[in-house]
C-alpha cells in the first residue's frame, strides 16, 4: 500500500474515533464517508459498494488472545481487527450470538479484557481460515483507547510506515 493510502487510513481511523467520542461536523462526516469509500475501493475491490455491513474497516493483525464463554477458555489469534470487532482464528468457534470474554495480549505487555458477541463463524476444513467474527461489547474509555492504538498499529504494520506519528492529530474526548 502506498504511504499516501496509509495516511488516508490513519485519517479515517482518527475521524472514526472522533465520531464515536464527540461526534463530527458536517465537513468531517463528509470527509469520513469519502475516506471510507476510497479505502473500500482500494482494500476490497471485489465487495460491491454498500455490501459491507461492518461499522469500521478491518485490517490485518496478529495478536495472541484467549476467549472464553461460560464453560471453557480457548487460546487463539486475532487475525483482523477494527474499532468495533475482530476475527478470532480458533479451531472451535463459539456459536453465533454467544457472548464471550476476550483477553488480548498487548504488544507492550499486559492484557486487555473486553466483552464480545459472536457475529459469524467460519467452519472451514482449513485451520488457517477457521474462526469467528466478533463484535466488541460496551467498552470503557481506557479499553476503547487501547483498541484504537492496536488498530492504528495494525494499519501501520500491515500497510507500511506512516508519514505521521500515532500521537499526531489524535482527537481529544474532553
């Protein structure tokens, strides 16, 4: 991905975050829609316009995690992440609609514990494709900030170095 597209992706992530935290002006909402359309054409050219149902664009990542419904805990990997959900590669996906607890191993150490709900499953014979799409549950401000940082780091790791730092242009919530 060209550095310009990485910069556009980071702009998108920051406006998406601001939309969630504070709301957007009319100009910002129009810019967010323009960025979303540009990124969708570049990243998902095979998906018809308007067919994507996710609230936020997912990017490739590779994060260790554990997830647990009421009865068991599973080791797994998060292979794509967005601000609102993730795909968890696991040999035994939970049923659609099940609420799970997700424990994400953070790159700098520690864990992020968040709730999720299984939105879909892939029950492929190929273990690299088997898993479940999860929508994150209600997150407090600190958990959302951590997800935002993981998302931006995943954008940079997957698509190349940005021309801005992670802290630049980060909207405040206060």
